[in-house]
């Protein structure tokens, strides 16, 4: 009896301590992941007067979430989501992602998967980059391009400012490692993002294409509507020249036939209708000849105008790139090297 009392005195407190310890440990396990997730997804507010300043600050804030374990990590920058019609019209999210990818490459020396590689790969799989808001789709893209990290986000227009939310997501875990919120003036951001999507154009190449086929240079300059107009007018002028030449030749042949019949007739008074018909066909031949010549002049004018337009539009494109300091560069991808447009500052 004495032994049972001693056991109960020591056993009951021991069991109580074990129970309390187990409950406390369980609560810690449930709260720990949330605290880690919040700390790793810490949002940093950034602002800057220029696009280059904002991009550098964003890269400095996000790159802290990248873990380097032996090999150089690969990062894929997806086009950001545009939350207004104005931003969608200018394709601002894609332009900002393009600039951010180039600055990330310069600042970190990480492998940056190029936008061209992602676009070509996803087009083969009938997937699109634009409007990709689902986390599962983004992670699937990361696995497809062999990237360890994804950078995504969205752009929201607030008055005269644009608020950009950037997120660094781990492809393996699907967790947000870092995030940053950027505020920048829309008058600074919109032209820079539009220029980031431009490609350098050689005016002589555009001119030569438009010289061969008016409108081809416009298509090369990515002015599809203007190219379609020039090509349509040029084709119409060619058809007009061919039609008028065939009609002229047919009328002239009819004129020769009527004239010969009148000339070889014995009684000229009986073949006056032949003479009148010959004059009529001769006048028709002259009319078709004039229209043919005007069509040739129009075709030459259309060709010259297309050549000048191609040269001017190429020069304007290159001037915009130079104004916003865009230059050609190479971005490394896990499989190959592809030429892209770099944001220089």
C-alpha cells in the first residue's frame, strides 16, 4: 500500500508534465510554418523616380530569397499581369518583366530563362504566357523551362502612379520566398516598358523588303495594318496594269481588223460602219493605254512611299530604343543562348 502511494505521488505529476509538454510542442509545430512563411514572404515597399532605380531596388530585395546550393540557379521571369485596360493595351506587364529579367541577370549573374525560349516552348504546348495568374500553371512553366525560381506579379494603376507587386516563388516548394511592392510614375513607366519590347531594326533591310514587295518592310517593322494596306494597293495597281494592257491589246487588234476590212473594200461607202468601228476601237485602246500608264505611276508611287515609310518607321523604332537606353544583349537559358533586348542604365 505504501509503495502504491509513492508511485501515485511521482507518476501523476510525471504524466501531467508529459501531457502539457506534448500539447505545447504540437501548438509550436502548427504555428512554426506560418511564422516561417510570413518571414520568408516579407513584402518590401520600394519607390523611385526612374525605371532603372526601381529595377535595381526590386532585384536587390527579391534576390535575398534565392538559395544557391552548388550550381547557379535558373530564374524565369513571367510577364506581369495588367489590371487595367490602359496597361493591357500597352502590354506594360510584359515590358516590365523583360527589363526586370535583364537587370536580374546583370545584378546576380544567375541564369535567366529568356522570354523567347518560354514563348516558343509554351506555344508548342498550346499554353500562353499572358494572363497566367494560377499558381499551378506558373509552377508548371517553371518545371518546363528547368527553372528553380519564378518571378511574377501584377501592375495596378492608381491615378498617376503604377503599383507593381513582384513575387519570387520557389518552383520546388511553391512558396513565396520574397515579395516587393514598387511605386512609380506612369508617365515614366509606360514608355520605358513599351520600348523594352522593341527589337532593333535595320532601315536598309526594311527598305529593301519594301522595294521588292511594298508592305513587306512594314510587316518586318511589326506594322501589320500598314503593311496590309501597302500590299493591297500594290497588288491592285498590278492587276490594273495587267487588265488595261490586255484590254488595250484586244481593242487595238479589233481596230486593225476593222481598218483592214475598210481599206480592202471595193465600195468604201458600204463599209463606213467598219471605219466607225475602227475609230471606236482605236479610242478604246488609247483610253486603256492611259489608264495603264497611270496605274504604273501609282505602282511606282506606292513602292516609293512604302520604302520611305519603312525607313522612317525603323528609324523611329531605333530612336525610341536609344531614348530609353535599350541595347542588344544575350540572356542565358538552361538549354541554349538566345538573343534578347537588354535594358541598359
